C-alpha cells in the first residue's frame, strides 16, 4: 500500500511539471476546438479516450493510455512499412 509520505514525495517532486503539462494539454485542446466544422478526427477521439482513462482510479493508467495510441500488432509490419528485405536481394 502506498504510504502518505510517498504520495507527498511524488507531489513535491512532480507537481509543478505535471501542472505545466496539464495546462499545455488544455491549451492544445482549446486550439483544436476552434475547428469544430471539420470532420471528426481519430486523433481527437484518441485524446478524449486517453483523458477519460486518466480519470480512472488505481494503477495501470500509463499502460492504458499507451495502448490507446498504439497500433494493433501486424505480423506483416515490415512489408506494410516497406522494410521487408526478403526476396529483395539486400
């Protein structure tokens, strides 16, 4: 179980930087809000989903957010991204 002292140490160490990041995110979302007439963008949906994940209590939020922004595994990823060297003689 996390001790109150540990929580205070994290807050003392990281609060100002974390606050700055939250403000930066809010500003970016404000800028994106000016384009409401545009068709929906997958990236904005991902950002909203990630913010919702941050509000969930408990551990595992970083992994959840990483998965939101990650592509599903593709066994043919080398071919998909033009990196398949099989049969190319290289």
